């Protein structure tokens, strides 16, 4: 096996070029076996095995600098740069994460997981090289889906005109984002592919780049020839390579979208090994929105290249028709477009992950909140229970979004409440509304939920008690229920409150609690600094009532164990009871 011979890029260069195809198959086989066992980005990695081999065969990493956009296609790069054991040894499968990581290797320059950033990062590397008198090659590796992101255009615009030195963009054109591509640039890319790169209408040349076309981006000799032709070039150039997403695994080639990222699967069939067949909020809300769109032509569902955030597979997108909008990887554009839709009488619902809302702060503040645009935003994966890679954690949304004036941010605790909040948001025209999707499992309501939320910041008392009150926000409500059960056994019956509103304080209720409560406990599934609990603590600052805030420490968590994080932050019933005993003496 050739793979056994490789412990770094220098070993790769010793292999005869005629044997590189065999190496590619060994790598591809290793990737399929690993991901069938523990999941990961499958089709995006399978498509660039040959391109990554050719890059390392021609260039000299880490002297020559590679920046992978999103970096969800870096598995072959990791294998070739001393980390192959994490892909061929099952006991070491979890040793390396799924994105580039400078803590793992000098061959990784940045920890990235969001898209459209590679060209800008590479611009900085190239400019610094020029100022420092360096001579190394700087290569940005970006896919066609990522090219739809606004920052990618900003980088293209700058480098094509202002960098008059070595700057290489490898453009991986597989005709897909996660799902199908969206945007006018893809018409030109289609034209370039059909003309074998000879069309006079060339997006990249218009930006000021030289241009090299590689018709078969899964052919190693063609790739090596192209990369050698641009190595040490003294001006910006785009190498346009046409690849097949999911290359070499028939199921993935046929199901490119569903295998972009996978859970453990059976190699023979491509089917997930242990599919979850219970109720899921993404499917519940998807079905609700499908029916809503059928009944009301003004309702529009919007996503930004991540249809899986609401389980909108191709069949459901077809069913929704023109009322489903995928803007590409353009979250900022999505929010501003939603404001325009609302202004002209539509009822837009934008859905994406908490980690991606971080890119939209300015648009939420300016286009939505200053203008009081009645747009509905559903925030998914906003939880310690969600994606745990540091680039995708979703625990920072409460401080970010809840402190923007005019925004109503709601936290449902069960299925009926969640759907009622969406329904209310679609039928009102006074506020921009965000709804934080629960992530701890689907729960049925044990009480009648409100159908209207116009009376802002009015919390719901679900259990009357004394001495201790627990304000359990969103998907920590069930934790609050368990806590109150234990408090009732050890002390007195406590008061349990479902706040529902993240963005405001129920002053009437909080004042009323002063009469017969000594301690207020807040529970929130997010960081404490600037969060919900601090609003409550500030309210009681001049009073004798004590407040204990429970949530997450402000830090970047990475590939963490949920139970360990909960324990570290004392988000466990027994630990909270210990704290109560220290404070309250009966």
C-alpha cells in the first residue's frame, strides 16, 4: 500500500506519478470506511482526493500556504500531512477533528468552519508575504457553493485588482453547494464548463485574474500539469477544476446532497445505521410550514444553503415551489431580503443555525429592528446539546440577539408552544421575531399554551410555590421541572416559571415574587455573560432576594462531552441543590 509510506508531503513526492491514482483509491477507501463508522463530511471530501494529492505533489506545504474554504474537504490534506492514523486506525478515529486545526499540524493555518472566508484569509497571507519579502505560494481552495458567499466576492474583488503578486485560487467546481447551487454566477460557470474554459464571458477574468481551466479535476496528471503552470506565478490566477462530488462511491455520487455530511452508515447500501425515527422539531416545523404555505401564498420559507437545518430535502423543496427560497451561502442577504419581502406584504420565515446567525447581526439590527420588519427567524442548534465543533457551537445567540431593541426573542419549551409562537409571529406585523428551537427532544405541553404573544414579556407561572422560584428558559424548562421536584422533597414547594420571552423582564411578576421568595434561580441553555439570567439578577440588585444564575461559561467549547460541560457549569440537579443548601437555611 502506498498510503503506508506517507507520513508527510515529502513522502508523497517520492511516489511515481503513475502510482498516484492507486494512492487516491487507498485514501478514498479509508475515508469511506471511517465515515461509515463515525460520520463526517463524505461527498465533499471524496470529490477532492485527487486535487489534494496534486496540490501537495506540486507545492511545498507548509512553506507554501493552503487555505481551505470551510475546510470541510480537508480530510485528504490531513492524511498527507502526518495524520493518516486518524483515518486508518479505528482506535484513533476521534483523534483529529473534521476541520483544519493549527493545534494539530503546522500544515493547517486556520481553524475555520464557516464559508466564503478562504480568499480573504489568503489575501492577508499574501500581503504579509509581500511586505516581509517572502516568496512562498499562497493558495485558496474554494468550492462553487462557497463562491456564492458575499465575503468571497469581496476577496475576489480585492485580490484581482490590488494584489499584483503570487496569489492562486483553486476553484473546485462540482456544480453543488450542500444542495443545488443558487445564483447568477452559476450561469457563467456553466458556460465556462461547456466551452472548456474558452468562453469570452469569464467571471474571473472580469475580476482581473489569469485563468486556467482543468476539465477533469479528478485526473491527477491534468491537475499536476495545471498546478505546475501556476506555481511561483507573480500575479493572481484562478485554476478552475471540474470535479465530481462524492467521486468513487456510487451511493454518494447519486445522493450528493444527503451525503454531504453523514451519520454512520452501511457502505453496501448507503443507509444510516441507527436512524432516529421519533419526532423531531425540524420535521414538525417543516410540515407546519408546508401546510401554511399551501393555505397562504404570502408565507415564504427561506434558507441559506443549509436545507437540512429544517429537513427540507429536494422533494419538500419541490412541494413548496416558489414559496421556498434558497439564497445560497448569504445569510446577510437573506435577512435584508426578508425585510424587503415583509415590507411588500409577504410573511417570510428564515431558518438557519445559531452559529450562522452570528454573521447577520448588523442586518438584524439595521434592516429588521430599526425598521420593525415583521420577519420570523427560527434559530436552530442553539444549544449545548447541538453541534459540538468549536466552529459550529450555537451557545452565543442569547446575548447577541436578545439585546437588540425591538426584537422579540422567544424560547418555547414544548411542541405546542413552538408552533403557537411561529403562528403568532406570522400573523402579527409589529415586530421582528426570533424563535429559539428547542434541542433537548420533543415534549408535549402539560398546560394550555398561549396563542398570542402581543403582551410582551409576560412570563407563565406553571407551578405556584414559595421561598424558591425557578425561571427555566426554553429547553432547560425540563431541567427546571426536575429541579423543582427535588426542591419540593427537600424544602418547600417552589414556584416554577416558563419565561418564554428572552428579550425582556416581567417586572410585575418579579416584583410579586419578592413577597414570599428568598431565592430566584435562572436556567438558560447559553452563555451567562450578557444573557437572560443577568437581566433577572440586575432586576433584584437592590433587593434582599438572592439570585443564582445557571448557564454556560463564556468560552469556546470544542468536541465536548455534554455531561462533562453540564457538570462543570453545575447544571445538574444535585449540584444546584448543594448551592441552595448553602444559601437558604430552613
